[in-house]
């Protein structure tokens, strides 16, 4: 699958995939992989990041400037909201959504209305970190895939400062990595420090723990 967004809650995995005419949102068991629900987006939409908020799911689209709010139980569409620019990654804290657009900016949004509340520029040693893609909000940090790299950065959403860098290279054997797409998919499993990682058209997902390099 051309993975664009991953979320985990209570043993259930939610995955958003991309490409026009092929984009879907699907729900499956984290332990068995059995699919319990799937909905295809209209052909004009290129599916992007997703996040869960209460009993709802927000889903981004790439260049259409449309966010889709769905009921989590059956993936029924509730409404659409327009936004400016591109949609890449999305995650949520209890009272705020965080969105990326492929630049070095993170935008904060209201979880009910999707209205913009502000934003922050992401910096590492004073330099902008661009190509921020899939996001995961975990603890008090935002984790972000950096497009076209094997890097994941941990971001302080208050300051925009990168507080850690993860090198996720080597997850796929070299022969498979040559045929697969870029790393793009990160979801906290609920276990301390544990995440599920995957990429575009990857044959597998990987449970990993992020540990500091000493």
C-alpha cells in the first residue's frame, strides 16, 4: 500500500493510502492484520495523513485543499473543510491538531472545526528542517518523517526545535528496499517508546523502540 498515514488505538490500526484513483482509508486488527473496514476516496483526491480525535477521524488530501471528517465506527463521511496549501501529515494532542505541508512549518488546528490556530517553524541547530511528512503526536512531542530520507525527527511543538533524530535505515533488506518507496508511516503503539514504522509500498511494518545513542 502507498502509505500516507498511520494511527493506532486500542489494538486497531488505521491506514490512509495515496495516489489518485487508488486512495483508501482502511481499518484492521493490529495483531492479525484482518481488515474490518475500508472506504475509497473519490478519484480526484490523493489521500494523505490521518489522525483520531474522539470518535472521529480527520483525513488530509494532498493538493485538493480538503480535509475530510469521518465517523470512526463506520468511516462515514461527516463533512469536508477547505484549507490553504498542501496536506501531508496530521496528528493530534487532546486539544489540538498538528499538520505538515512538506515545508518546515507545522500548523496547529482546532480538532472540531479544523480552523487554523497558529504554527511553528521547525529548526535543527538553527537551520530549517523541510519536507516534514507523516506525523505522530506522542507524549508532549511531535515525531515527523522527513521525506526522501530514512530520518525521523522529534520536535518540541512549543519552540519548533528538533530534540532528537532517529536513523531508521536498514529496516528493509537491500533488495526489497530498492523496489519499495520511501519511509513514511509512524504510529505510537501505546507501549512506552514503541512505534510502528512502515513506508510507501513496503511489504512489512516494523515495531521499533527509539533509544538514545550513547
